[in-house]
C-alpha cells in the first residue's frame, strides 16, 4: 500500500501500547521497520485482559520493527523518565510520541468515586502532559517530530458533559494539551489529536459495551492507518483535531467496509461527535463552535447552515477555494461561516477555522431569504441589504453555488 517505508528507523514512544489502539499503531509503524518503545503497565499477564509489554514486543519484532518493552505507569514520573532515557540510549533519540494511555469511567458526578476521578485526571491529563514534557527535549532534536494524542475535538455541547463529566474533562484536558503545545512548539514539533468517528473494538469497548458490541465497532486498523497518515506528514501539519474517517477520505480511501468487524452492520458513533461536525477535520474553528449549544436547532439560520453543511462536496471546495464569514443581525445574530477552502469543507456558527476571504453582513431574515432563493445576492447587495468586504470575485462564486443549493433548501 505504501511503497516506501516512511517510518523506517524512526523511534516511536507509545503509551498503553500493550494492547488495543496503542498496539495497532505500533504494529503499523513496525511494518516500516520503526523502533517502538512500548511504555505500558502490564508486565505480568492480566486475569481478564490479553497482552503484556513482552507479548506486544514479540508481535512488533515479528512485524519487522525493533521493540523496547518498558514498564511505565504514566502516573509515575520516574518510570517515564527511566523509559525515555532507556529509549534514547537504545535507539539514539525519540521522533514520535503517541499519548494513547487512557482510562474511562462513564459515570455521573454523584456515582464517580474520587479515586476514579483522580485516576482519570492522572492518567489522561497529567500523564499526557508529563510524558510530552519529558519527551519534548528529545523530540526537538528529531528531523520530523510528532506528538499525537488520542483525544477528541473539544465539543462544548453540554450533552457530552452531563452523563460523565469527569471523563469528558479528562479527555478534553488531553485535547487542550494539543491546543497549547501545538502553538508553543510551532515550527519545532507537530502536535495533533486523533479520534475515531465510530466505536473501535478493543478490550475497553468489550468492558463498556458487553457481549456482541463488537459487531457495531470498527477494527483498530482504521486508527492505525489514520495515525500513520498524520505521523508521516511534515511537522508543519500541527494543531489539528482529526477524525479518522474524515482524514482517510481526504487521502482517497473509498472502502470503509474493510475496517468493519461486521460489514453492513450499523456502527456506534463515538463520543463527542455531533453529526454536523463530521465534515472538516482541520482547524479548531470547525470543532470548538462554543456558540452553537444555545441556538435552537430548528431555527431558520441554523437549519440553513445544516443544509449547507450537508451539501458540502470536494467539488465545491475545489472550485470555490474561499472562506466566507457572515455577520448577521437580528434573531440568531452573530458570526457564522462557510469554509470552502479547507479539504472537506465545513460550515457553522462562530469564526471560520482559517481567516475569511469575504465578509458579508446582513440581517438573519435576509440571509435566510438569500439562501432559499427568495432574494438574489446581487439585488440584496445593490439595495444595501447585503454589505460585502474582501474578495468580490469570490462573493460572485458564492452566488453561483447558491443557485445549486436552492434546489436543496
């Protein structure tokens, strides 16, 4: 599939790599001939979970990589320091850190014991922060260094907090590490987040979902393929919150049945992803639309954007190559955007993920009329109902796109 072994000779430090997603990413890199530091807790066989750092090491060596199994509980600073030193001594450096180790408890505030809260904060947030901190001095010396956190786009819809507040805080804490460190080390180290669109079949999933759940899950391969994609990009690719399927589609993957445990069976969507967020993978703007929670979903402007979002196509993005920001007054006023530049495209409430080329201001009522074909943009502009700043040629392109869309609205 990949003719050249892009990760040959690279050293990956992967937390929680003895099983599940961590191990899948390790095996994918091992096929290129990478060196893998398996930084995980399980040294002795676990009564119910399969795999230890040593069985994982054997699989990695069999796949063509070099393995260094290290007993690491990410809550223990000294264990991380020792493993990093050993990795540098053995392989000469660290090129990639994958913060995969994570713990989950989907319980409400009153049902979550404090020791569980501490565990989630310690492993997910503090462990990710600490491992990054200890690896960073070595990563900075690498030619194409990457940190990849297995964490979600930060979606501030209260629905994702109400049933498991502590878990959500801890996963968003990992995502905040991406937000901060990507900016802090821009130009030196790439820092990105990767999250699956659907549930992935791992021991954790069996534990959460019980018997038979795997039919509604995808294999870990989809995450491994997406991670490989990210880790082989240049370090300028940073600060992104990536959804596995969105990225792989952008990379030209067409057949997702190969990733299904039971092809054709309905899949469980993963946590933190609202339907409308699944189109564009890049940029914080597309993900952190904090303002969207209070707007009524059935309101005309929100509904119009939902349709625009649904009508997005690579074709529109390719032919338009523009980002439009709307400042609307009146009901549901505020800033909305349509991004027809970033691969995949996106639209919604808030500022666009990249700087807009065209700024349009009008009332929300006129906006809805314009998008439903009851008010021609040219007429709106001439009569002063629509004000346009920026690239006029692009504004005219949007007019053309509207005529296509009107059939859908």
